[in-house]
C-alpha cells in the first residue's frame, strides 16, 4: 500500500482526512490472427510452456491487450501469462509491432491472477495501464498503475484493495479509480481516490467508511440524482444483513455520509440478500429494501422489493416491485396497487399470482394477473390459454390478465412498461 497508507496513518495531521483461476474454468476463446501472431512472438521470447491469464473483469478480458501505450500512434500488445518455472505468479510482457511483433519487456507481477485491466488517461494526456492482481491464498488484491516509456513498463502507483470501481467520480471528464477496503487489524475501512494529479498518479483523497464495514460483498458505480456520480458499497454484517454506503466526491474530496455518527443510511438500507444495482438501466443506481406484501409477516417469503435512490441525504422510493432475479424479471408495481394487491405462488405451476387484497390472504381471492416463466417452446400452449409474451429470450415471460372487470386489472401496456428483464 502506498499513498493511502500514509493518508491513513496521518489523517488527523493532513488536509486529506478520512471522512480458482478463471482460465481453468472457461474454454479459451478463439484467437484472431493478430492474437496468434502475438502469442507466437511471446513464445519465441519466453518459451512455449506458458499459460495465458485472462482478466476476470474490467474493460479488457483477453490475455493479449492491444493498445497504444505511449501515444506514438503505434499499437503495443500487453500479454498476461504464467510459465512453468513460477506457476503461481503472473508475468506481464510488452510486445512492439515493428516489422512484426516482438517482445521488448517482461515483468513479474505481484499476484497469481489478473482481476481487471483498464487503459486510462484519467483526466490528463498521459496513458496508463491499470491492472488489478489477485492472489490464490489472500482475499485482498493489488492495484498497479503503469506507464510505458522507452520500451519499459514503470509501476507508478500500487495499493492493496478489496474492491475496485472505475468511474469519473470527480466529474472532471476522465475516469478515476476508487478503491474500497474493509476493516482489518491494520486499518479502518476506507475508500481512496486514485487519479493523475498532473505530476503523476497518486491517491488524491481518502475517506473513512463505517467502522462495521468488514466484509465488502458487492460494489457498483453509477449516477446519483442531479447528475453526480458515486460508488455504492454493499457490506454484510455478522448477522448477514446488508447495508449500503454511498461514496461520492465534492470538490475533489471523497464523502461517505453513511459513516457519520448520526446517519440513518445504515438502518434505512438494511436488508438481506439484495445488492445495489441500476435496475431500470437509466444510469442511476437504486438501493433495494424489502417489506412484506399485504397479508404477510416479516418471517414469510413474499416480499415487495423497494428500489430507492439517494437524494438530499436520504433515501427516496423510486419503484416498488416483485423482484424475481432467478426467474429473470423484475415487475414494477403500479402506484395504484399500493396496499391493495398481494401475491401468492401457485403451488402447481410456480406462477406468481396477484390478488386484490381483502383483509387476509385467505380472503383475497380475486385474481388480477399471473406471471409465468417458460421455455420458448411452451409459449404457444400458454397463448392458447390467454397469456401474452412480455419478455422473450432463453426463457419467456408470459402474463395472463385476471377474468374480471375490476379497475385494478392492468392493461398490456401497463404490464410491458413495468416489466424489466434482469440477469
């Protein structure tokens, strides 16, 4: 850990205060001719007993990343691999294309896997290669930010992290890197902002996160209301409850309002098993919370999933939904259904059936709508029964309207507008 460690150690004295390898699981992709040429040049330089290493996430997923690293108008190739002499360590090789590909630089990386790869200028004219490395026997990872000058990769910044988000969080027009770390014996939980200061890459701001943030189980970057950007960090407590911290930037300094002593965000975002996501694809991240459908108690399983956005230092409900990620859909409940409609699972078909709520579940018998998930080959049979298709794909989402004139019955347009496909 580099600058962020210094920031942690001196936070009360400075102005920067803290407010199984994937290549073994997947078949290698078919290589293009250029990639074959690069691989041949690599084996000519380092030997044939090598294993390509594929990044697990990030913008680049190939073991051979082709880009102009030094801005001279000619592309270089960055190859990630392991060799038989040291199979537990990733190596990085740079190849130049001058009358054919040939190796010009080889480097032993700190990790045993490649987590993510980004080619970035941050907000400057300099080009950087940012690589996150993972380890076989450690949960943390290491970020290395390189530049390429005179035929050599130089590591300009390194920091240990738990999760990484690549986002223009300070809205200066260039993407930044936000690193998240949970509480350990060595340091409290914190987030750090890594970008180009104009004099090189450094940590320009860090903020302390909640003192209960030990296990960071998920993170996502995206928009806040009003056009700002943020990182949404989901952490799990010892009891299994998940809560969300919203980390954003004000005049270059990171902020985490959930870490304030009097913040209501941890309790407002507390839930089980759901992660923050941009559920409707509009660029703004929603934070899910749950409550029972009418007629159910907290210990029972039919829940309304509320999708909330962070505005004016609190959560504001944007949608309420029936969220069925395993079935591939999220149905946003119309406002006119609020408190008046409940849902049950048909025990014979597995379909979700909406009923007009009448005092208790047992007395709620007026069927308003049912949602079926089927294979495309079953679609015709369901259409004969009065269902219509809302989402097509590997599995088809079909809806049947209730046989009633009740005003709570939805039109096909209302259903289609409220139905979202999810992965």
